């Protein structure tokens, strides 16, 4: 050993003064010495230096393969030791029958249902032979569907244990142990050097990513996994390369994994995407597409909040752009390639991958235009969604593409706009990089044009299949896509003809997905501009009430509140009382009264109109007419709102009082409001004929009910003179003049002196 060390020192000294081919020879010599010393990592570093200088160096390639075979993750001697001391590899201690394997895991699940999973039980499980068995069944291509499902359930329980309150130190989730055991199984599987085991290892890592992305990312980034993987990737068989690409594609969505991919995988990815087997080429293209889309994806997820790590993201974008430019890879060509897979009926195996790639690519505005304007792309997506064997993952990708194509720019609050201006000022030096929100392709007009294109190609039908799948994620993305589609008023008639109401009602009523509020908002937009008697069946009208009321409760979505109020107002305006009855049963009036007190003018207006409509429902009328302190406060509020700056709010509030004033107790409560007659006299002169008409009707009812002191109060405020002026005004509305004349006659009958 000592002589070998001396040789290494001598070669290292010679390297410092050597150049060109001599340096390559010395690097190869030192790599051989390192290999003999068992210092595999240092040997591999020297070989990589040689390959960087001469990518076709045969000796370096051969030595690299030898190094990997000697020690991929564990030496053969340590592997044998591990096998003798602790049987924990994926192929060890397997029950004899396939059914026995699944049964063992089912029994474990049953045990956990009876006894809640604790940190101690997790430690015991991951140290047992059942843990590698579960990993194997989750990743093995030959596992039966039921076996794989059981394995996923077991691993999900272990990777996502229920949170426990008042957790003691010894009860903390053993994340480090779980990672170590996962890495151990993964490493031992790769260490056999068998292609079948390599495929299993990468498939299992892919499964871990799907179950717990954080744990999958930690395994992917451990030690030198990615570097070692890339060292030998070109010498692997195609089946192993495909599994490696699958893992890289999944990992590309994680920030820490992305750094590793950009550092080690980019050259091979660009090379594979340019010229390789069609399957490898597509997988590499999808991965590059994901890497390209990540900045846009993060921006969309963050909304318009302060971006984190923006400088690093921009550097990664530049590195990726340079690598693709060197490989002569263009996004347009990559997108066309993926579209080609969708259009090909002979390429069914690649449909899922192509849809996934386009789901990420469609985060880019130009790609949205390309997909929407394609003559048959969305038609083929719809066709794929209607296939009986369409998986939830495929449907989710289809829904995501449609949602992205039809996505509007986010509406910014004033504070968000200010933050955006500050960021633009801070990044003034990068003005050449166009902000996506400034892109004309994201203007409302451009989005509405794309919405029209995808509707014509049957996008709504594709979304219906997502709803039928009952998948939580599918329903969420379908809700967003539906909301986008109904936003342009011009598209709503066609969508109603295509049967959009039924799936939207299902989505809005269900509470088992995150998109029910968006589905309710989409329904509200339809209900605002459509005659509810024609658009919705009676039962659908009732089913929509609760989702609309729930939408009204969301103070973080003022637009949704306003649209839900308008939709409810439209539904409650029908002659039948069934909708008003449902609203009243669900205590909608309390919610509307609360919204009336807000400072959002549009919501205040819509709430006032809703209450006005509800007063025509006898039970509500009777309840408001009961003399009480609470009702007196309501009457006072409505009288104040009758003088609101917003005319529709004035009209709704005065209309509410006009309806309720038919009851003498309400008329009395109106007169008991402070400065009531002064307020009424002021409103008689309102510049809105509709408000004038309602106020004059209130005055007539007060007089008819012989409210004590009312006549004197009205005369004192010169109400008769104001009414005479209206009657004489030829320019005034005929309805208002007639109402004023009737009120003057009523005043005269009760002894008031009418001025000439």
C-alpha cells in the first residue's frame, strides 16, 4: 500500500508540470492506482477529467465501467456481510406465494387501523423485512395491481403518519432512519449490477417520489447518486435509461433536485433529446420541458408575492438555454414532437408522457397559443379522455393543459401592484427579459380567443370525463378550467348547450376536492346572465343555493362573493318560492345583512338587492315586520342606505322599505328613525326616478297607516310642496308623477293642505 501511495504522490507531482496528452496519460495512470487502493471516488474523478478532454477516450470509458462494477454503492464484500447479518434487501425473506406477500402487508395495515401508528412502530417496521418488500411491490413492474395498491397504502401510512399533539422527543417522526433504510434498499438493489435490479431500484425511487416528494428528493440528492448515475448512464441498456429518465423527470419539479440535474444531467438530456430512440427522446424532451417551465410554475404558485431565489432561478434559466442552444434544441420543435405523440394512435404508450410534458410546456404563453390554434389537438385530447382505460394521471394532465390554455392573468390588488412595480424597479438591469404578465399573449382578448378555440374542439366534453372520474385532483383542475371557460359572456350559451350545468353542479356541491368554490363561481356566472328557468332544472336551482351561500362567506374572494349574490338574486326573482324558501332555511338573510355592512360598494349593492328580493317571501316579510329592537336597527340601516352614493344600492334599500312599509308596524319603525321625515323629504328629490318612486310609495303607506305625528312631520319638511313640484314637472317620469299625484290625494284626505 505504501508503494502505491508513493506512486500516487509521484504522479500527482508530475501532473502539476504536465500538459496536453501527457496530462491525460498521467490522469489515467493515477486513476488506475486509485482503483488498486480502493479509492473509487478519486479514481472516477480522474476518469471524468479525461472524458471531459476526450469524450471518446476508449481507455477512460472502459476504466469507468470497471470502477462502477467494482463499487456502485456497496462493495461486494460488504454486501455479502450485510446479507449474512441482516436480511433486508428487496429480494430477501420473500414469502413463497405472491398472495402471502400482499397478505403480510394487509395484516400490517389492519394492525395500524386498530393501533394508531407511532414513531416506535414506524421504527420497527422500517427495520423489518416487510419494508423492503413494500418498496419492491410498489416499484416492481410485475406486481399485481392489488399488491401494488396495498404497498402504496402501507408506504403512504409510513411516509405520512398522522400528526400527534404534545409530541415527546422520543415520539418524533424518525425521518433519518426512514431515509437511511430507503437508501440502503436502493443501494443494495443497484449494487447487484443486474439490469433487472437497476430497473426495480429506479422504479421504486419513482414510487417514493409519488408518495412523498420530500423524501424522494432527499434520496435523489443523497451523496453522489446523480453523479454516479450519470457516470454510467450511456453504458446502460435502454430499459434502464428509460427508468433513469422517468426518475429525473419526476425530480425536475423539486428545487434541490433541479440543482443536481442542472449540474450533472443536462449534457446527457440535451444529447438524448436531440438524437436517440423515440421513447428516450420523448422522455428527455419532457424533462427539459419541465426544467424550462419551472420558473413560470413557481411564479404562478407564488402569485405575485415576493419571489425567493430569483437570482438562482435566472442563472438556471440561462444555463438551460445555453445548453439547449448548443444542442440546437428549440422549444417549438419539442412541443411539436409531443403534439405528434398525442395525434398518433399507434403511439399509445407515450400518450401519458406527452400529455405530462405539454402540461408543463403550456405554462408558457406561446405554447398556449400553439396548442389552442392547432386544428385537432384539443379534439385528440378529448378523444384520449373518453377512452375506457384512461388513467387519472392522464385525465389530470389533459385538464391541466386545458386550464393553462384558458388561464387569465391574475387580478392584482393595489398592494400587489405596488410590490410588482418595486420588483421591476429592482430588476431594471434585466429589462430585456420580458415579464410574462406584460406579454400580449396573456391579454384578456387573447385568452378569450383561445377559449373560443378550445370550446369549438370539445374541451368541455373532456372536462366532463374528469368529473366522472371522481378523483380529487381531477375535480379540482376541472373546476378551474370550467371557470376559465365561462368567463367570456359570449361562450356561455354554447357551453349551456353542451351540458355544462350538470358537471358544474356536481363539482360545486361536493366538498371532497379543492375546486368546489371555483365550480360554484362558474355556475354563478352562468346564473347571472341566463334566465334560470331555462338554464337550470328546479332541483339544480335548489342544489346551487348552498354552494352560492358558501361562496358569499369567503371574504378573501370579493369577486366570488359579488357574483354569488347576483346569481342568488336572479334565482330568487322567479315567481316560485322554492329557492327563496331554501335560502331562508339556510339562514341566508343573516349572511346578506352582514355583507350589507361591508365597505365594498359592489358587494353592498348586491347584498341590498338580495334582501329586497327576499322581502317578497312571506315568511321573511313577516319576520322583518315584527316590532323589535333588531328590526328597528335594520329599518334604520335601510333608510340610511337609501341615501347611499351608489344609485343601485339606494334603489334596493328604498325598495326594501317600500315593500315592508305595507305593514303598519314597519311604517311606524320608519317614522321612529332619527330625522326620518327630513331623510324622506331629501330622498323625494333624488335624481333617480326609481328611488323617487319607491320613497313616494313609502310616504303614501305611512300616511295610510295614520302613524301618529307623521302628517305634521311630513308637512314640516315641505313634502307636499315637493310632491306638487314633481307633478308639475313635465320632464319627470310618468310613473313618478302618477305616484306623487296619488300620494297628494292621500295627504288631502287626511287633512293636509295641498299647495297650489
